[in-house]
């Protein structure tokens, strides 16, 4: 935008005359006997002035073109800014929604863990069958898979948010290794009745 704005000034300056000054000071090429004398110095001064006389509207057209180019650049800048704000807003809303879903799924995992623990206790006391323990374990595993998938989605949304904000994250190799080898929650195996 600054460059396009400067071009308007350049186009405006074409309306005014240009003034040029030229100076010269140096030695003249003379016969060899006069080479060391002080008479071989020369100087000159010249001035030039020029300006538009009749351009048939070319200067005005150049100015209008420069203004139109600036307005186009300004609109592109505003569109880019609006797009960036929309991307950030979308990423923030997605993050908020996925965090709510993740919280619900974490509660579901906790409830299924409690159900599996109680079903296993009932099985150990002979009040429940092994099939009930297996079903409770299956529900727990399903809830854990859903939670893991939501966690992946949450991390993707965080990356999209960082991207929308212009990046700025740098992980060392050790941090990548630590993130990829984080322990995964294991579900307890169903108890076997002796």
C-alpha cells in the first residue's frame, strides 16, 4: 500500500517542471608542456528546466491510474485482513466446541471406568457374569477411542489456530519425541475367576 501511495505522488509530480543542475570540475587534456601548470583546470555549470506543455491528458490519466492502483491494493489488503480475522475466529470457535466435546467424552470415559470397576467387583463376588465384565470393558474401550479421536481433532484445531495467527511454534527434536511417546491410558483387563 505504501508503494502504491507513493506512485500517486510520482504521478502528481509530473504536473510540475523539473529542474536539473550539472557541474563539472576537472583537468583538460592539453599539450604535455602545460600538464603540470595550473592553467589546465576547467569547470562548468549548466542548468536545465523542462516541464509539461501539452500532454493531452496523459498526466491526468497516469494520476488516475495510480489512484486506482492504490485503491485496488487497499481493497486487497482489507480483504486479506478480513480473511485472517475470519480464520482466527473460526479456529477459536472450533477450539471452544471441541474442548466441550472432549470434556464430555472424558466424563464418559470416567463413568465407564467406574462401571467396569463395579462390574468387576460384582463378578468377583459372584453377582455378575463374565459377559457383563466384557461388555463394560468394550464400552470403556469405545469411549477411550472416541476421546483419543477428539484429542487428535483438538490438536489439529490448535495447529489451525497457530497457522491463522501466523505460526510461531518451534519444537526441538526432544520435544517431538516426548510428545510422540506420551503414555496412553490402558484399560484394565477383565478379572478372571479362578
